[in-house]
C-alpha cells in the first residue's frame, strides 16, 4: 500500500488558514483534517512545516511541442517543468505536427503522453483541419479524447466557420477555447501598439485585433449555447466584454497570464523574452485585468507556456519567435503580485489556478476524501530571484528573469506519487 501522511500544513479556506494534516493512500485522499486513529502506521510522513496545502494546480493553456517540435520541448521535460511549478494537470494546445485534427493524429500525441508524462496531460483537438480555419473536424469522434477544441496560435477568421464549429461542439459538452485575433488588423505588428512601439520604431498590434474577435465569439456563443473559453485576454475591452457576457448569463469564461499582471509595455526591453502573443499591453490594460481578477470576471490564470529554442528567442523584439515559458514561475508570480500585496486572497489564487479550471473543463481533483491525490505544497516565505538556468523546461525565455518573487513549490504529488522533487 502506498501511504503518505502530510503533517503540519496550512489549508487555505474561506475562514483563512488553518493547520491541517492530509493522508493519501493508493493514489486517493483518504483523510484530511482530523485523521483516523492509526493513520501514521506504515505511512511515509512528510512534515510540511507550515507550508500551504493546495489542490494540485491546473494550467489549461500550455504548449508541450510534441509531436513535431521536440527541439523546443518534450512531454517529458514539459511535465517535469509543470510539476516543478506545482501543476498536476495541464491542457496542451494543438499547434503540433501532425495537428490533432483526427483520431489517428491525436493518438500519436496520446501515445507519447502515456509513455513520458509524469502528470496528467489533457490535449486539445483542433477546431479546423490543420488549424487552417476552413474545414471542420469530427467533433463527436474526438470529444471523448480531449479537454476541448482550439485552433490556438490563430483565430478562426471566418464568422460562418466559427458559427458552424460552435454548433458542432455544443452538443458534445466540450469547451471551445478561442484564440481571438483578427489577422487583417495585425499589420505585421509584434508588440503592443503603444508608447514603446511609437518611441522605439516598432510595429504595433492594436487592441482591437483581440477584442473585436472576442466580441464576435461571444455573440456566436449566445446564438449556439456553446461553452466558450477565451484564451489569454490582454485588453481592457476584452475584460469588459466578458463581464457583460457573464452578466447576461452566457456560457463564457476566460483566462489571463501572470506576465500580463506583472508587466506592461512600459517594461519592454529589446529582448525576445518580452515577446509573446498577445503582447504586453498598457498600464491601463493591466489595471483592468487585475480588476477582472478581483471581481470574478477572469476565471483562470493560465501560463500559455510556449517554449522555443535559445536561438529562436535571441533575435530581439522584432524577429524572435512569439512565446515565453511560464509553468515554473506562474504560482510564485501570482502570489507576489496579487496575494502578498493583499489584492486577492490566497483562496482566490487557488480558485484561479486549481478550482475554476477543474470546474470549467470537468477535470478531476480537489481536497476532499475520495478525490484523486493531486496535492501541492507551497512555501510562501521563500524569496527567489528567477534564474531560467534552474528551469526544467527546455524553454528559458521569460520576462521574469532576474525578478524577485515570493513563494516556491516545495513538493508536488500526482495521484499520490511524488513528482516534484522527482525521486
């Protein structure tokens, strides 16, 4: 019998923090709080020394790059990085080769996951064949195998195609995770169309390129009843559109990333580690995102972990590949920028990074007896300077490099098995 007892942890609840013990047996939580007599017998005992006991964190937007681009990241490296960041479930995006647009292609990815993943990995299938935005995939056939459907990396440009996609996905009960971007409004931009772009001679990406498609997709979700999850929102207009959709009772949720909370375009440097899509926006946009997190408009924090090779990220703002890594700093960043200053509670952080992703995407887990033993221990006292050399991910490009963050993951358990530090 695999039996692990975590003692002297602190559990984050509605009434604040309380001391807590947790017993895991054979991959399940068997007791929490008051433990049965004899619980310590034959158990491996771990003293949490006052660390926070969290449900395993969930990131619904990551790029693990396999199959097709293993020089950027592998399932093995990516899931170790996730465990290092406290995550026990990740949902991996479909910009792969082959694109998971059929059962045959999806099974190639699932085979690698089965062989190499140390945590739960739930793939997305694409919305359209080859993610080209034209021909729809077989949603009914793929639905039992996936977390949801997404063409992430590109928005579906044609409104009728998106309407038909939502009509096809709605009966499956799965989520459509939309990358909202109007390509005709990009004008070859690569950072936010703001003051930094104007003063440094860069081509900007306007906010409308995001929010115009957010507006369209919300309208189509209202028409079809499809569950719409809007990826990586970055503009104040997108926040307000989602806020109104929720007020109308529409099936709309959204996510943002820690880097959009920590930085704005005033923090840009002439380095590829500051280049991602959508880009870092204005201070006004950042403030709107924080307010959206505070008032419940924003449901999830998702890293959009997008590793690239060092060479691909070494070409400056204009020519570097889009995307930064995030799995290994996300929890500490949210704690540092939102919880420690008192902007949100620790309980709200758990909602954003564990509870809400599970509810939206129907993912197992929690901290109740009988739940799968996906558990994270977080030490809020440790101060660290972010050093990408310590990342387990192949991707090292992050705007957080050199930043002082509070809190670190001590241990991560997936189905009762210690996955960080890896034994």
